[in-house]
């Protein structure tokens, strides 16, 4: 297999195809600290893309409760077990990727989920990492008993496990934006892609007998509009745009700023080796550094420290970028601070968002002389 460079691993790795990065790479950042698992993103995607026959079980977007939740069942634990020991030397991954851990005769390590594995989308929901006791854990910091929500979509990886696995070459990565799609006329439903994707975000339609997956709402993205799951996010946890390689990062690009400049957003299971392009801000209340390092790599502790400084007011620029989340339906490709406001600009230079860094507080008098009424709720 050819050697390709994976910057998330800090080294070259084996991959069945030559390196071919797109002209632009669509990417996003999810802030796990603000996700409330309302599933609005899940429903928005479901009603838009997977309401047809054979798609009943499909959730291209889902929200899991970690550490126990998973969809399909134990997708992450089973892949991690196949990789064996996973260690880091600083920022360099020393273990094997799914391509380097491939058994003889295959190009990847993986497994094929059963239909029953998808029958428990709410498994582990709101379950904590340990048995509850009579102690008041809500009064302790950091919390000894914890869980957090993990929203997931297709990562539109730089080195997709699904793409390299397909014997029909029916899966392709668009050069103009890096979105990974399935050519449904070529697909024959062999489901090798299903096995090859370590995140299990490509699914099989039993009615049409072809594979389907998240398309990142490419018709909207082509018009400069956010994907549906992004713009429907009630918690405003999602930043969408285009992410650059580290050596080409722009400091005024919101996604580049979070991923490369402040390094507060990290890939999910980078050790899989696919170089995913959906990034996560780790939860600040999880007491297990080992767990977060396993999920998001060795940069997790530093990312949490950086995030907390912004929340305490010590990094207004980072706070400003996070406030732009879902402030507009348009894709924000550039931001700038203007006094006590943050401005967002579209790719054509048009201003599409203007958000105050600190929300003003309005104090209303108890008695309104203009309306001659008393306000009983003046908070």
C-alpha cells in the first residue's frame, strides 16, 4: 500500500490509494460542552434525507451518550479492540491504524454490523460512567460521575475507509469540497464499505439494496448555506466551513482557527487513520483524562484548558468565534473582531453575521408610565 501523510497522527501511514487532497475540504467543529441531546439535528436530517422505504433505521445524524451509548451497538469498542494497543509519543501515534492492522487478504480492519446492532439507538442514553450512590456528586468539581453527549455524522474523511474498501469504486470524494458521496448507479450493495468505515456511518438500504450515507447537504453547501443539521442546532454547538491542512491554515477562518490556531477542536478517534474532518471540543467536566485521550487524541487536556480560559474571559477571540455558531444560515468563511462585536463574512466578502461578544442586560422599571402598567416580573 502507498504511504500517505496523516497530520492528525503526526506521521506517514499506509493507505490503499495515493494521497489526493481536494481543492477545499468541508469540515465542522462540534462543541460537546453545549450539546443537550435534544436530537433536533437528528430529526432535521431524518425528515430531510431518510424518510423513504428501507431507510427506517437510518440516522445519518445521531447523538450518543458517552461512555456507554453507541449506534450501531458498540461500534467504537469493537474497532478499538481490533486495533490492539494504541499509544502516542507526544503528538505522534505509535499504534496501528485500521489499514495497518488489516488481516491477511484485506485492506482494513473492521466488522460488519448486523441489523440488530441498529435496533438500540438510545442505548446508554443519559447513563453515567459509574453506579450512582447517595453522595451529592453534583456538588463536586470535577464530577466523579459523568457522561456527555456526542453528536455524530459522516466525517467525510481525507482517507475514507468506505472509499478504499469499495470494489466497484462507487464511492468518491469530490475535489471541489471534499464531500464523500456514493454513486448509486454503480453501487451493488456488497457492503464492504460498511465494514471498512470504522465510524459505521455508511448504511445499507434493504429495499434498494445499495449503500447510502450522509451527503453533508451538498446542494445547500454549493449555495453557501449550512447543512441542515448545522443550521437547526438549538444549542448552537456547530461551526461549519472549510478546514485547511496545518501548513495552509488561515487565522481568520473560523474552522481553521479552532482546529489549527487555538487547537481546541480535535478529531474523533484519530488513531483509526482516516483523518476525519469533523472535529470536537472535548467536554470539560470529564474526570478521566485517559478516556478523553482515547477518544480525541493527546491534545485533549490542552484543548480543555484553552476552552476554559475563553469561558473565563481570558481569550475573547476564541469566545467570539464560538459565538458565531449558527448565528446565520450562511457559511462563514472569515471572521473579525470589531470592538465588542464579532463579524462573520461569507466567501464573497458579504457580512452575514454580527454578534455581540457580551449580551447586553436590559433593566426595565417596575412601572411603565407610557403604558400605565406595572411589571411584576422585572428580571
